[in-house]
C-alpha cells in the first residue's frame, strides 16, 4: 500500500491585546490551495506550521509537521 495524505491543516497564530496569543486552524485539500492560503496578505493571522496527516506504507497513521518560516517575493 502506498503512503497517502488524508488531510492537510494550516495552524495560524495571532496576537491580540485582550486575548494574547491564540491559535486557529484551516484545512486545505490541494497544494495549490495551501499555496494560496500561505500568500494571503489581508489576513492578520500568521502561518505558524503546516500539518499533513495520513497513512504510511503499512497503513499506520502518520503526521508530518512543517514549521513555517517566511513568504518572500521571487528574485528580481
């Protein structure tokens, strides 16, 4: 059985004067959707990490977490 991704989640962090540091999550279904979500400039939340959940080659549940560092413009 080949390894497979069952779901992807972006974890955001946001600082608020009254609530302090909070986290929220948003799911994505494709790499294109993930890319678009990471590039939103009008969202006050910051991408903290990207989590992929699925099954390994033996059918066992696995989770891979990527720490997010930055978004930058292409080379000029």
